[in-house]
């Protein structure tokens, strides 16, 4: 997590509060659902981004 926070910085890092807001927005329909191949809602796309992973 320390490496991820360092790579993404304060603006790009999503803590639990931000993830809860992202989930709520997806569930209420104000933002589109982000689903994986199994149909599960994903909240970690920002940290799984190829560029972020390469830097971590």
C-alpha cells in the first residue's frame, strides 16, 4: 500500500471512504457499473491500471 500511495500520490489514491463513495455512485446509477469478467463490481481499477502496476 505504501508503494501504491507513493506511485499514485494523494490525488490518485483511493482509501476506504472514497471506495465507499465509488460503490454508492455505481449502485445508485450516477456512474456506470465497472464489472469484471465474472460480473462482479470492481472498485480497484485505479490501482490495477497497467501504468500504476508497472511503477509499483
